[in-house]
């Protein structure tokens, strides 16, 4: 992980080196191991480094290979051999496989210019100052795992992967952007890909690049998730073999160290990730350390995770650390929690608990692997798949799909799925949230909240012909809250979270799988782990919890009464807030005004502290 910041005066005015230094210093929490600053005329680049991988000491930034284009990056470039080979093909002395990530980015920019991001694979946010062209260029990775923000202030541009770093620029106002506040209160997250909660600061959307010069600004989307044709292999074993090969490749690219930890529940996804990480580390010579981290509850809610996770840890011969969450300070005890998030979040105390646990793990491993992805990519969509085959009049494939489903799942195809359809409709109605009547009427009118609500309830149809829901679930906006959560938690704890199942090569494979039989009960994952994980885990279905931990806490400890800060009254009518929540849907809605109020209070408190510090500094000077 790195902290990055760039300032450019597009009118050619000299750069304020002291300001660049202060902004770089503010990134020390992201990179405590190295700090460096470079001023190149009217441009300045700052970088701080957190050593996560074994090659991190080689990551010397800002980087240049020709003294003309300078690069700073928070990046992990995958498929490095393929990229290096492509660069060597075009320029025989282009790049070595073992080159640092920032050098690969610099070489790619040198070869392909503003098209370079389309040739990269991995998680990245980077900035290039092209001095001869007097051009500032930046790009963000395909899914938006790495954050990247910017602000244009007159003739100056500030870019950073940390929102609060840009806020420290003296010309940036603290004025809030009301549509982002509206989206948070309506949906729990901003639904505009290019904005933040602050009016002056914008977000580079996932899979986008931006280039600034003295008289132009170009914003471009360089990638869209492809719609691939269905994968059809001759043998059933070929599917699981290919899945295993791609997952190992994804883990190998993400684990470049001998010390790692895995967020591991007792479910099939995270245990598969743990087993694969162990196999990858075993390939390398020498000792390694791989630890499982498991969130458990002893009394608050029914929880089978400890038993299943401990079974897998013993089977894989890896240590396991339990994060017992029963007594986590949450909801009813927010007044005892102090946590800073750049933008409002629904449950600040959950961030505080995650950060505290990650800090305890960090001395043993700074690299954490997260198993999110298959629940979305392997959605069981039998009706679109059969309809796709029928529309193509592919009778052979249709018969093979039904027979494979019968043989591999040992049950009559579709019977249980059809029975569940009516129940799924009832569940959808039960989880449908009503429009919040507690929004301030003037605020709701200013932001068009009713129209925003309606637009979210009627999304555009998915272009995928046989996996429409799975494809739609990888809209970058849906993943932004998770990536923000991981980034904030990582930065605050001195760790880095990586997502092997979201590797683009593996993701495209999962989205091209025939739903029957491979997506039902995530058969492709279970088949790939036969003989690797215990049978009890392979046979275990996805756990369902009747009551979430947060709702259980409300029932056990109560829900706090909102005493709104004056700033909240611009957005919320507290007299219309409903009684304490009794269901998951009610809780989800009730958390948002509470979370916004907490964030506004913390913002006021920090502003008061800064004013006091400024007054003290003035007195000292006098």
C-alpha cells in the first residue's frame, strides 16, 4: 500500500513545495516505511510506502526511467510476465518480469500513452506527470479496488488516493455535496460514480482515466466488463481444473510475501481461498506463515463458523485467530467509539472493531486475503441459461445441462428451484424498503430524492444473455462501499486487503460458466476442492442467519435515541423518525441518519480541535 499525492499548476506557476510536503506528511498513516517528495517545475509528486510484499524495498517512488515522465502509484500489477513480454516485443529492452509495479506502469505509459491502463491487469491507482507534454494523467483499476480522488482549483489540480489529503489543501472548501448525502440516506452509499460527499472533491470512477493539460481535460472509460460466450469443455473435470488454475494464478499474483492471513469463515469460498494460499506458499522454498482470521459469536447469535473454521484450520495445519464480536461496541454504544471515516458510513463502530482486530494481526502479517466474489459471480440462474439455449435451438446443450444437473446434484433438475420461486418473491417483498418519510422535505425536493429512489428501483436491463443477475452485480457502484471499507480499515491498521476472487481472469471465467450444473450451490468451487478440504465443509450449504448480529444487539441492548446535531437538521426531520427497529429492513434504514449524525459530529469536533490548534500556534508565534 502507498499514499500518493500530486499537485500541478497548469498555468506554469512555480509549485509550493512546502504545501506538497505537508500533504505528503498527511499520508504517513498509509505509508510509514518511506516518504519521498519530488518537485519538477510546476508539478510536484509525493509518496509514502507501506512494505507489504518482499519486493517493496525496490519500490522507489516517484519513479522515472527517462527523466521525462514521472509516476507515483498505489498499485499491484498482475500478469507481469505477459505485460513484460508485450513491452519487450515492442521495445526489445523494454522491461524485466521482476520489475517493480511502478516501473511496469511507467513503461506501459511510455509505450501506449493514455491507452496504457487498458493494457494493465491488477489493482491500481496511479498518476503520471508527463513533463514534455505538460500533461497530468491518472487512472484507476477496472473494478475500482483502489481509490483515487481529485480537485480542480483554478489552474491547479490535486490528485490523491486519500480524500482527506486533498481536503488539507487550503483552497478546498468544506462544503458538502447534497446529492451524495441524499444517496447515503436513501441507499447507504453514493450512487454517483464521479462524486464524493464534498462539493470540491471528485472521485475517478472505476475503469476510467483522466488527463489534464493547460487548456483541456479528457475523461475516458477504458474498459467495460465483457459479455463472453458460454464456456463448454469436453470433460467435467476440465471446468474444475481451469477454475483451480485461475484461482492459483490470482493468489500467486497477490501473495508476493511469505507472510499472509486469510479472512476465513466456515463457508466454502474463504476456506477454498485459504487452501489455495497454502498451496501457493508451499510452492516456494523456505518457511512461510499463513494464518486464518475468523469472526465468531459465542452467545449473541447462533454461529457455526467457529466449528467449521477450526476444522479447516486443523486440516490445513494453519494457525487460526478468532475475533469474538459478541461484545463489540456497536449502535447502542456509539458515544464510546471514536472513529474517523472520510465519508459517512452506516455503522462507524463496525469500522472501529475491524480496525482494532486488523491492528492486532498486522505485526504477524500485513497482507490480508478476502474471499468476496463467488456469491455474486456464481448466482444460480437456470432460467436465463435454459432460455438462452432454447433461443439458439441448441437442443444438445439443453439436454446436456439438464442431465448434468441430475447426475452431479443427484436430484431432479429444477424441482426445488421452482418450489423456491414463490418463496423468493415473498422474501423480495419482505426486504423491500419503503421510501424514508423522515427526510427533510426541502432537502428531498432539492436533491430529487423521489426520482433517485425510483431510478434505483428500476435499473437498466442487464446485457448478459444467460447470466444477467451475476453480470449486473459487478456494477462498480455496488462494490464501492466494500472497497471503501477495506481501504479505510487497511490504511488505519497498517495492512492491505486483497481480493483474489475478483481477479479479472477468474471473474470472466465464472461469469461464462453454464449455470447448470456449475453455479448451483457453487458446484465449481466444491468440485475444485475435493480431496483438499474436509467433506463436512464441502457438503455444507451456505449458512443463513435469521437475525443479524446488529439486530441482535438492538434487541439485547436497545437502540439509541437520536439527539441530532444542528447540521443534521438540514437533511433529516427527527420528528418523523420511526420507533426503534424490529426487522433487518427497519434497522438498515434507521442506521443511516444515525451514521450521518455521528459523522457530522466528528467533523465538527475535529474542526474545533483544528481551530484550537491554530489559535495555540498563533499565540506561540506572538
